[in-house]
C-alpha cells in the first residue's frame, strides 16, 4: 500500500499542485526512500513525454561585460578583478560552426548586459546564425530589454529567451540586487517575451542568501502563472570577488529535489541539469537527469575565454575544448541509460 507521502506525490503529479507544507517537507525533512520515490515519479513523467532523450544546447558565453551589479554574480560591473572580453560576430559564428559539426541544433547566446551589443548588433548576429544554420534554434540570454528590443530580436529570428526571474519575492530580490533593479520589471520582461511568441525560460538559484522555502513556494506560484517553456534551476555558488563571498553555497541535493518537483508540476517543461549543479556535485548533472531534467548545456565558448566567464568559483569545464565537453557529456548520459539527441528540442507545444 502506498504511504501517505507517496499518495501526496501522486496527487501532486496528477493535479500539478503543491502546498507549502509539502514543499517544506520534501526539501527539509524527507527520508532517503521518500526522495528516491519522488525522483522515480519525476523520471517516469519525463520519460513518458521525452523518452530517454536528452536535448543539447550549445552555450556561447559571448561577453562578460555587464552594466549590472548583482551581489551574487562574478561578472558584476564592480568586480575589478574580472578580465573582460567580447566575442566578435565572426568568433560567435565560428562557435556555431563547431557546434553544428558536433550535432548541436540549438545555440544559446548568453552574456552580461553589455551595451556594446546594441539591438542592431544582436539582430545582425541572430540573422547571421540563422542564415548559416537555418535548422537550428537560437536562444538569447542577455537580460532585461524593452518590449521593442525583444520584438526586434524575435523578428531577426531568435526562437527562445532565458531570463531567470531569480526570486519572485520583492524583498528577497532587493537583498540580491542593487536598487536600480526590480523583480517586478524582470517579471514584466518575461511576460513581454511570452506575449511576443518566444519559448521562454525563467528560473532561480537555490540557496541564495536570505532564501526561505516560502520564497521558493512563491517562485513556483509565479511559474504557475507564467507557464514558462523552460525552467533553469541551479545552486547558488559564492564568487570570491562579490559581496556574497562568504555565504554558503546552495545544496545540490535540494536543487535535484526541486527539479523533480518541477517535472511533476510542469510535465512538458524543458528542464536543464545545469553546469552549476555539475559544479556543486561531480555527478549533479546525471542526478538531475535521473530526477526528471531533460536538457544539458555543453559549453561552446572558445577555450581562451572560458575561464573569464566566471559567475561563481570552481566552475567546471573551463579548461576544455567544445569537442571534449560534447564527448564527455554524451558519455555521461550514455552511462545512465540516456541518449543525447541531435534535434532542436523545442517545447512540445512548439514542436
Ligand atoms: N545577463 C543575463 C541575465 O541577467 O539573465 C544572463 C547572464 S546571467 C550571469 C545568467 C545567470 O547566472 C543568472 O540568471 C543567475 O541565476 C546565474 N548566476 C549568476 N551568479 C551566480 C552564482 N554566483 N551562482 C550560481 N548562478 C549564478
């Protein structure tokens, strides 16, 4: 007979709802066996929709200049120790070329909020990638912009946009960011992106200073309202040159449990097992996939800039070439019985 806990998990799976009490219990009090049950159910849901396939996203970290000063981030503008770089359009295209040869069908352009890349430049880069690789999706992750800018990137061919909301709670947002940034504006950006027609990803870091389970519950409520196509979850990891340098890192285990919960609440969502998770736990990405995640994001950035895009200390894969990263992750997935598929990996509603 199913235990009371198991029944609650099955009810969450069937109704796509969770209470604050259950969330607290899972993250803070559940037993090994209960965690195992939750992850198995999440994996079942993921396999029912996506099979044992894992989608690849080629991450191109094209600038580490940033005008923002987020307290947690290693590339914040006031970190004078960061060695800054920008990739040219040619360099970005060459990363895509390499990625295409390795079988990638999605390129994620991520960077700090760098005014050098104005709308004309971003649109030109997106157009050039789509022209060279018409079968590939382009994802942008370049922060908060105006509705008009988002519209222009979309018309230039961008398919998806990642913008973690970081925390849905305004007071908590103010603990993590300077006064010129607001959670309300970030949420509005996500609504704008969705309205324009992007596949949209929001998300949070687990274990940021001041975060409570009630905050995570608010995050889930915001996600239920937004209904994102992707959710990016990774542990917070301190960076030595930030105000949070002495803060403890987020837990890989709680991140994995949250991935499983999100898979049950949002069955069709694209859920990456992130590099931060792989940094916090050497097998974090594998454990993430086994808890319902279905996306991995190997790094395609040129090896000479990788150790400069340091959002947090100890980031893995900074010494590797794109081909090594790709081969390593494919082998890791194979080892746990999953196959990396060479498809665009759109959200099922867009496929
Ligand atoms: N500028 C864009 C933006 O604001 O969305 C994209 C780049 S930003 C560096 C990408 C993500 O890195 C953030 O949304 C944040 O969640 C994550 N990040 C930053 N610092 C981190 C840290 N110390 N530990 C873990 N993740 C971090």
